[in-house]
């Protein structure tokens, strides 16, 4: 069974989805990438599912300027490469950033093969759990703002909330 709840953030409504294992998605209602990997019509609405409550608490703390000291459980679905990239992105500390190239270098070291910044960018764009797996902290070469499937206005807001410097 998959569950759905909503969270009203300063940047707009977020859909949060989970299964019995953990979070499966956090996406803005108008996210053009539609990173939720489930059909919203086949979900059970719930405000009392523990992992959904954890996600809402995490997001509340974050948007009030606190640094949450926990992560909700995840139930990630994706390729091994995507999961590897998301694991690296998950570990980028609050107020810090990494470039696509830096992540590609880490992936290459872990795999023992080359990884391109473009491939990392594609994996980051498929991140199903916005904000909590902080893909907004990933910047282009020279700390350019890069892209964000939820829109650059939202990415700028999140970067500025965390006082992360970037170039336009």
C-alpha cells in the first residue's frame, strides 16, 4: 500500500508519498519533472502514517530555519547509479554544496569507472525526494545555479535559506 499526504511549504504545496518501508517521494505540486513515481489516484490519503509524519516534521523544522537532526526512512526506487548519486547528495551537509563534477568524481572512485557530470545531473534530476535529499545543493561548474526540476525560483529560495553562495 502506498500513502499520500500534503505539506504546505513557503514554496507551495508538496506531495509526500510513502510505502510501509519509507518515503517514496516528496515533490512540488507543480514540479514539471513530476518525480513522484506513483499514480496519485492509487494512493491512500493519510495524515497519521509514521513516516509521513516524520517527513512533515522534518520539513517544518527545515522551513523554520532549523537543521533537522534526523532523516525519515527512505524507500527509493531507481537504478543503482541513481541510488548511488542520491546517497552522495543525501550526505551534503546543510549550508554546503557540491558540483555535478565533484559528485561524478566520487561516483567514479566508488565504481572504479568513469562517471560524467551530465550523467550525475540526470540522476539528480530524477531524485524522488526533493529537499530532504537535497538536490538543490548540487551546483554546476563554477558554482553556477544549474537546473532544478521544481524551478530556479525555488532553488534560489532553498539555497538562500541555507546561506549557500552560487553564481547565476
